[in-house]
């Protein structure tokens, strides 16, 4: 589908969502992505940090054989923990989009 690019994501609780993952991730606003799109990334990394932690990950927009669109980042790839303020500044400078 798309090319891999750097994207700022944040973790959140998913009560009521049809998923076994208690902590999910979504992109921060301003990156040209829907706010409600899911991010598939390392469960371990998501669960090791407090809810609301912001990460920069390498991800691509994809779907699973015609299913819903989502962002995919391999659980094996490194991610960078950043402050929300730093992520928003990087988004506004066009470093993350």
C-alpha cells in the first residue's frame, strides 16, 4: 500500500473495542491520518509505558487482505519515546507526516 514513514503515535486504553489488547495506539493529529485508525506495533512496548506515552515509529498504511486500513510497524523495530510537545513540534516542522 504505502511507503514506510516516521509517524508519532500515542497509547490509550481500549475499553469496549473488539480487541484482546488492553492498550492500543493511534496517530497524533496533523499527520494526514484519521484519528481513529489503529496502529499495529509492539505490544510489549505499549504495555511497558504509561497510557498516553508518545512514540515515533516507522510505519505504513496497509490493510489485511481487504480488511480495515491500519498502520503497521513491526514489533521488532525500534521506537523512540518522545514528549507530546516534541512530537507536535516535529509534526509542525514536517518531519513526521
